[in-house]
C-alpha cells in the first residue's frame, strides 16, 4: 500500500511565504532572527574592541609614563622623546581594539539572546530546525520573538568609561613629562648639546663660506689684471696717445692727473698684495717660503698645484679607513699650514686657518661628515682668495711700470721731447719716452714707484769758482738780536696742499692700516673691541 503524500499545513505555508529563510553563516534562519543575531554580533565585536583598547591603552600609558620619567631623570629626554609621543597610548589602544574586534559565531549570539529573553534556546533551535513539519512552527515562534527583541538590551555597552581610562593614561603621561625634572647625572645631555653647538657652528661657517665663494666667483681673479687696473691702464694708454708736442702745458696737466690716478690704484694694489720685503713667519718651512715668493710674483702655477694636492688629500680623507685617517690628516694639516704661512696676514690665510679648524673637527666621528664638507668649501674659498692675491701682485707690478712710464713722459715733455704717435702698448710708449730723453742727453731721476719721483737732470756737478768777484755786499741789521717770545700759537685742521705730501700720506696710511689688520688677525680680542679698532683705522682717511 502506497503511503499518502503530505501536503504542507496552512500555518507552514504562511511562515514560508512571510518568513523566507535567510543565510547566517551558512545556516538558514528567518529574516528577523538573522537580523537580530547579526546586530548582536556587531555589538559584541564593538564591546570587545572597546574593552581591549581600554586595557591596552592604560598599560601603554603606564609604561610610557615610567619611560618618560626614566629618560628625564637620566638626561636622555631630548634624545628619544618629543611631545608628539603623548599620542602613543591612544595609538596603541586603537590598534589593540582593532585586533580584538573579531566577530563571534551565530550560535554564541543566539545563546546570548536566548539567555536574555529566557526563550529556552528557541533561537539556537531555529538555526538547526528544518523548514518543514514542526520546524516551521519553531521558525514562526522565533521570528515573532526576534521581531520584539532589542539588541542594545541584549548586549549593552558603555564607551565613555573606557575612553575616560585611555584619556586618563594620556593625562598621567603628560603630567609626568611636564613635572618630572630633567637631570644629567652622566653628562650625556651636556655632551649632546656640545655636539649640537659644534654642528650648528660648522653649518653657519659653511653658509658664510659659500656666500663668499659666490661673491668671489663673480670676480675674474684668474685674469691677468683686475677690471679696475685694466681700465686704468687703458685710460693711461689713451692719455699717452692724446699727447700733443705743440701743447706742453696740456700734456703736463693730463700726465699729472694720470699720475695721481695710477698712484692711488698702485697704493691699493700694493696694500692688498703680499709685501715682497716682508718675510714669512719665523720657522716657516721651505715650501711655505717658495709659495710666498710665487705669490709675491703673481705666479699661479705653484699655487694651483699645491691646492690640487690639498683637495686630493681632503677627498682621500673623506673615504679613508679609520687606521689611515690619522696619517692623512697630518699630511693635510702640514700642507694647509704651509699655505697659511705663505699668505700670512691676508684674508686667504684666515680662510686656510678656518680650514685647519674644520680639519681638527673632522677627527670627531660625530661631526666628521659636516666638517669635511665645510673643509671642501673652505678650500674653494682659499683658492679664490690666493688667486686674488696673485692678481693683486700682478696689478701692483703693472701699475709700477705704468708710473715709471708716466715719469719718463713728464721728463720728456718738460724738455720739449714729447713724442706723439699712436702706439698700441704702454711698454712701447715707455721705450719711446726713454729714447727721447736719451736723445736729449738728459738723465732721469728715480722715484719710489708711486709718482713721487725726483725731477730730471744730467747728474753732473755745476762748475764753481770761489775766487770770482761778485757784486754781493754783506749787510746786517742794526737791531739787537735777542730770543723771541711766543705770544700765541694754535693748531688748525684742514686739507693739505695736493702733491707730494698728500700722496705720501696716503701711502703711509695704507701701510699703517695693513699693519693694524695683520696685528688684529694675530691677537684675540673680544668682538666689540676688535670691531672698534677696525673702525678706528678704517676712518683714519676720512679724519
């Protein structure tokens, strides 16, 4: 006998129509049940995250507070800590909360809901109940119960207490940072500050050096002569070309003005160049003496070679092993000392001395990198300044020859032997002037090279005759001679008559100013006193 097939009961069809199954973690459940269990899982995850964040944040705040106290009391506070580290407990708490916010299972959510609703595991049963027969009745009852349930009542959570715990931990950390005093029992803080000051000083010096290098790079220090001297020589050549034998008075006026201008330029160039008569410092090496002689002659070959060797040693020192670094520093120090002695008393010597200071700081591993970079910049500055010294020497020599040519021109023009023409060089004019003087049978006096030459003459004594009769009648005043009495005297300041006295004064003034500058470079005076002395000697010309 065939068994009769069962048709669904009316209430089963109603549940199937109004409560279609919903998938909850692979388990079919009515929509209201699925929504309830899903919200319970979400709230459980949030509560778990808040609990983990609060717990971890409090622990992190306590650890950070202890760490801060230890750093400040040991003098390490500014080495590994900053106010932004106050956010560490908050960041750690958020990270721990995210790790703890995992979703629970549907069975655990249903068990928690059944316990709160006292439904005798109705919601757990619906997860495994079949959709037909008595399972349809269970699903209908679970759907009705779930529709009335409140997830916030089943899984309550209060975030503010936990947020207050994390904020309290951050407050304790901040209070520790601001209230615990900073101590330096091991001298670590003082050492860090010393190194910081050294690095700042090196950076400041390096910035000043780069500015000076940029300024000197705009000047053609590698040229034969400076632009001012080139212009002066060109102006003098034009003066010679404009000489007219028919206008002796105009010639003398033009030559006197040219002599004055060239004399001023010569005084400036000679003051800026090395003095050939002044020896280098006592105890200077032969190499320093050789370099100094080359600088006084304006020769750049030896200078360029010496600087190239110094720069090569500096590059080798930057990449040297610790064992070989000391020996290379000594070699570099010796060559820098030779250059400093060669340029004694000039700005180049000061730049080289600063390079020696940077070399000394390169022996400290903490500042070696910055010091070697500053050393390279100082060497670039020293090279430009040494080249400027050589150019000043060439300028002085060219102006000295120009002054001799002017003196020869004035002597020739005074004797009516002023040659005209349009020669292309000062040397050719000088040769023409000397030839004109020789042709006239006149000698030429020698000056001191700055326009202060004596007049012309043939150097022979004038004939005299002591026995010759003259019309001179000696007479004497009948007034009694007695010692006079000074009734009044006063001193007045004012410009002296232009001429020999004025030029000699300017030459002597330039020498005094240069000597004062060299003396200041050797002395160690307070900055205020040094500036006052410099201002005094700089204003001598105005007074």
